[in-house]
C-alpha cells in the first residue's frame, strides 16, 4: 500500500528547502512495498546531527553499494553520517583494531564464532536491555536468533551481543519443474514423502539425485551440510547444539545415524547420477547440471541459496528450475528446522549514534531496503515480503518466516581443524566406502587431539 509522502524534520534539515534530502535515496520515501510508518516515527524522534557511526564488515563491491543505500536512510532520518568500510580481511582487521583501541563503532560479523571470541575477550559491548526480548518476539524462530547472538563475557556471564541482519538459507532442494510436471510428481512435504518420491523416480526409470562433493582443497563440505540437515531432522535442536560444541561426541550413535541418513541418499547407485562412486569426485559446481538436460539426468539437488550462480547461463528460477523446502520427518515432531548462515551486527565502540543504528536495524524498513535490491534474506517477521526483488527470494524468505528453529552451519561453528578439515575428509571417506561409525570415531579422535 502506498503511504502519504512523509519526510522527517531531521531529513529536511539536511538541505536548505529539503527537496534534495531524499533525492539520493534509492527508493522515494513513502512509496513502494516498504514499512514507512515505523521509520517515520524513528526519524521524528531521533536527531543525531553532527555525529558519525563508523561501521566495518566483509561486504565489499556490489554488496557494499547495497548496504550503503540502506545506511542513506539512517543519515536522512537522523542527520548523522555513516562511514562504512568493507574489507576482504575483515576477520583479521577487526581483531587488530579492537585490541589497539581503534575499532569502529559497529562490526558486521559474517558468522558468530569470531563475535563470540571477541565477547569473551571483553572487546564487544552487550546490546541494550530489552533487545533479547525484542529479538525473541520479532524474529521468526526468535529464540534461535537470541541463542546465536548470546555469548559469554570475560567473566563467563552471558549477554546478547549480536543482532542478525542478513541470512542465507541452506535447507533447499532444487528440482526440474518440467521433469516433475511430465512425470506427474508432487512436491514432497515430509521426509517420508521425499524418500517415497526418490524410490518412485527409480521405479519409473529415472535418477532422482545429483550430488557432488568436489571443491578443490575443500572437497567434502557439501556432505557436511547434508549431515547437519539430518541432525536437525532426526534429533532435537539442543542435541544439535551439543554436537557442534562436542558436548555430544562426534561418534555418538545419534551423529552416526545422521551420517547414515545422508548415506541413504548418496550411497545407493540407483539414487545418484553416475552412481555412488561419482559422488566424491563430482565437483559441486557441476553437480546440478543434470537438472537441465532433456531428458533430465537427475530430478533433484540439495544445495544452498547460492547455487543458481552455477546454473547454465540464462536459467530462469521458477521456470527452468525451482526449489522446495528440504522437509522434516512427519513422525519425529521436530517442527520445520532451517539450516543456514548469516551476518550479525555487534557493538565494538559504543556511542549514542551507535545505539540508534541498532534501533534502526530493528526496523522492517532497514531489511526491506536491501530485500528490494536483491541478494538478501531476513528472519525479521515484521517485513513486507512483497519488498523482495523476485519470487525466488520471496519464497526463501517465506521458508525463513515459517521456520520453527534456525541453526547455523555446524561445521562453521566447530574448530577449523574439524569443521574445515576432519569433517570434510571424513565425508569423502564415507562416500568411498568407510563405515559411518568408523568415520565418526576418526573425527572424534582428531577433536580430542586438539584440546
């Protein structure tokens, strides 16, 4: 719905006459599928003229251009200046500047692990009182986002440090709608139905899945996503959390069972394009190619939201290829878990304007402005889904809105020697014939060795 054009007093004060105050803004204030009311209230009550908020993060290039357009609205509303600098070496830079006492006001962390480490060292400032309750009430699966942003300080006391802003979804199955339509297949809504469909495709003479683990030095990582998905669909979120921290050992029967759930799909020659022996050697970037052949060489491919970058040029999502939620088991009563990743804002140097920026980032508009530019998903339950730039992103956003729990990519939260080492290689071993229990025991032995 189009609202009456409204520009705050603070924004008007930015230029003599106010006409140019929003001329540089990407979307006219008051127009489009944006939530203007709360932004207008924020602008009316916030005057930060002459103040500056310094922000750093890993967003560079096109992503920097997009987030700068979001920050333009904070400047227009408050009179403050936002200085954002993106860095390809963000993880190293933020630690060095924080320890030297020269950190910016805010940092956008690509994952919670480093933020948790810095909180433990006393280098972050907790978010304002009441933010925990706000996140719990205003984000889909809100408690999950509270948990992901809560860390212990140097005295071991927990506090909320991170406000998540940009999210990626991994729990997707990409499929050929043309092949599905021709065969009369329906989108499965449960894991039981997905397994039944997998067998049905074989019975009908087709190959249901294309799976590839190849990724150069990182070969094996796509299988870690599969196992994480299966942990969330066979065990409680609490068990998943214990597994990620190794409170639950890697060779626990629950983990071994999750690995074998992946094996149900990947180790059956009839289920996988090229047979099970090709899983470990097929490059993950090439693995979805079978979706686009005529006839289709495979019908489904489980992969995160980024995979369209490796589809054939000119592919239209929604026409040539589409996706559905990687479903949960109907008989396990575990809701609709979603696996993914995301960036979070944390305070590295507090100030009045910094606190105001956190309040701005709570507004639906702060999310909708990037949603409308593309390449952005959010778990904020108050956003207008119509603001998404295309139907594909809107559908992924809907999956986030309907999630009962959200969990971060587990391998990213594990020590690098495990999550980016033993887990990767262990999955290659598993797909080439080593039993799941033996693989899990080897990974746990490696984890024990680094304590």
